[in-house]
């Protein structure tokens, strides 16, 4: 999607405790201020810049652009904490892999020159809404940019996950767990478990069993309009629901996890210097000779 609206206000989101992110933020604040752009800070940016910060949800409501300085974990947290706002997010990779934070620090100001003039593209990245219940009690209600994972606890045997799609039985997965992944998360945990790589703009998501007891249980791709329900039955002990690797909820026998595509995607600024296939080749050596 093309963007033609000039950027007048930028929110800065920093990796917690990162001196490198703090140094880049100080330079970036001066650079933006010199160009007449209002700079808003999150709580993590408050310390290196010596000013009051605001919540990332406020950023999403008031800023024209979020610049996230950190790795993919920082970007996942920033996108989640921004809530349902659709402010464009520019990720600057100060981490290791950088699947989400595609812009390198040395490219930042060249990219921002274009962005401030409104000359940039965004991609809408699907998010999942994940709701876990125990009877009438809501255990979790969160958005997932990467994935929702249900796994057995350390001391339990395999778990049984009775899964329905739009009320129709799909399968009872027997094994170590199940990954429900967006296209964005398809290069994360689900890839390691044998799932497919999906392009970021795809309107599908994938169910990938973890170490299934039955080898015929393979990854399943579902359309965006499909909602799933997973009933959790650990054979002993408990199970664990993890959302984007950052939110954890303990599950008991009979708990229900409902997952569907959220109507609020996250919008990411596309790097002008590389395609998604360039990222896959650089990070995974995908398709290398």
C-alpha cells in the first residue's frame, strides 16, 4: 500500500536497557527536530533522552509514524502495545536476525528522508486475536503478530488438542503442542516445526503440530475468515499458552482457546532496499545454490 501523507509526528520506541538504542535515539531526535518533526517518546526512551515518555498506545493514536529501535522482540512488543491503531511502524534492526526490523542503522536516515515526504510503501501484516477461557473466566485476550503456541508443561506427557474450524472438527492433535501462526510468524517457531513460509501479505494462517504422535498430522493452512477453537486436554499436569513468545498463560484440562484473524492488522513500512526474498536469502540462506 502506498502512502502519500507527510509525516509530522514520530513516536520513538526503544529496546529496554539498550545503550545502542539510546545512542541512535539521541541522534534521531536531533535529526527529526531539525526538520520540524515532533518527537514523542515511549517510557524506554525517557531515560536516554531525559524527557517524559508516554504509552505506546498513545503513540498509535497521536503519531504519524512509529520508529522502533531494537530487534524483532522489541518490534513485536511495540506492535502489541500499540493496540488496534494502524499507525505505520518502521523497524530498525539493532538485534540479530531482523525479519521484522528490516532497516539497518546505516540506512535509517536515507529511508526517513523518503518517509517524511510520504514516499513509502506499507504492508498490512495480519494479527490473530487469541482468547483463552476457563468456563466463564477469561484467562487471556490478546493480539498476536507472530503466533499463539499451546505446549505441554515440562513435567506432563503429551497433550490432546481437540481442534475445530468454524465449529467443524478438524483433528485431535496428539503430541507436544500446536502452533497457530500468521504469515509474519511463518519464519519463526512454525518454520522450525516444519511449517511453510508464507508471504507477509497473505490472507491465510497456519496450524503446525509440534512433534505429533501421528505422522499424518501435518501443517494445515486456513483462510482468514476461518475461526478455530482448541480444547486442551493434558494427559497429566498442565499446558501452556504463549502469545508472541511474550505472554504466557497456564492452561488446565477443559480450557478453551479461540483464535481468529483480527480486523486490526499491523502496518509495517517496507524497506526500499530489499524485497522479502532478499531477507529470506540473507537471514535463512533460503534458495541458495
